[in-house]
């Protein structure tokens, strides 16, 4: 039996005791006290970590990944613009506009639309391409015939903002402005089921009208050109800015009754419309007086 030897032990609290060997009373086993357990635990931990690294530690403890490293920030540019000028706001998702029927400033409505349409040449000049027959070039962009939208958005009765036989038939014009190098994407699925006039060469525009009674009682909507915006007008910065003509789409609401509230929402149906400031979406609320 091994004899134990006693040492002086300090009574100060929290100080580690020296390495002391003593004999267990219940057996002849030599036990450790003091620093010995800490040293042993440290050695075991080091061996464990070395083995863990060699045999799959990277799987158990994956490295941190910078998820933002490969992300490209979305740069917004351009917007779906509505004419005439209505009071409204953007909420980051779509543009909202409001007007009464008749408007408080009918002359302002008329002047806004008339000025817009007179900025387009009435005749096809030689500097423009007839894009029904040939593709445009940087110096010879497509000709946009404003008479197309004038057939829908006529100046009669102040472009429909004045009453005729108890009804209003207001119209408005949409343009994609300040889009720079943005090119509208092509739809991945065929929307023929919801768009009778769908053409892959155009960016479709969908407009839905609702009243307080629902879509069934909404006025008939006329959209022209019915196919939307031609792809041949984009990107805008690919053409001579002094010659380029922005394409337009006219929308007309037919026969809004008095004392009726109508909300129209139009959207550009392109998969990358989210690059536009208002996502290519606009809501116009008409309220008759």
C-alpha cells in the first residue's frame, strides 16, 4: 500500500491547488487533484479537435458564406407614365392617380393631351423606319404614327372628360419613359388564354376596370394598339435621341354613368417590369360628380 504524503495547503479561496497524489480509501488506485484534471481535459480537447478537422470537421462546422457576395443590386430606371397629368403618388409598388368627372380643370386635361400628341410628326418622314416592314437602326428609329391613338383618344368632348348624354368616356395615354438601356423581357408562358391579341413582338399591356359593384358592371375598355408596346422601340438609348419617338398606348373607358366610381389598373406584362420605378403598374380612380 502506497503511503500518502501531506503538504501544506493554502486556505485562500479560488487559488488552484498543487499537484497532489493520494490514495483512494476504497481502493489502491492513484488519483489526481489540483491542476491534473485541467491538463488532462485540455489534452483530450486538442486531440478531439485535430481528429474532427481531419475526419469531416468542415461538414459538422460549415464555414460562414457571404450570401450577398454574388447578388447584383436592382437598379431602378424608367417608369410607366400616364397622360394627362393627374394628382397622385407612388407607393413603391405602383402609381396611384385620382380625378373627378368632370375634372376641376378640364382645360388642363385638354392641353396636356393635345401638347403630347402634337409633339409627334403627322407624316412618315424619311429619317424614320417603317418597322412593319424593316428593322430600325441607331440613326433611323421606328416611326410612331400618333393617328393610331387619336382614333381612340379623340378630342371630342374634351377627350371624353365632359358629359355626353349622361355619360363620360375619358381616355388616357401611357408611355414608358426614361428607361435608358432597359429592354422588356419576353413572356415565358403563352398568355393567349387571357390576351386575344398577344404578339411576341410586343410588350402586352393589361387594363382592368372595376366599380364598387365589381368587374361585371365596369365600363368597356378600349386599348390601342391592342398588342401593347413594340419591342423594336427598345432600348431607348440605342437610338439617336433627337429622332427617337416614344411609343404610346391609349386607353379609353366607354360610358361611365353619373354618380359612379371606376378604378382602372393597367400593367406592363413583362417579366422584368420590376426594374421600373412603379413596376410598370398604374391605378387611376375616376369619380363622377
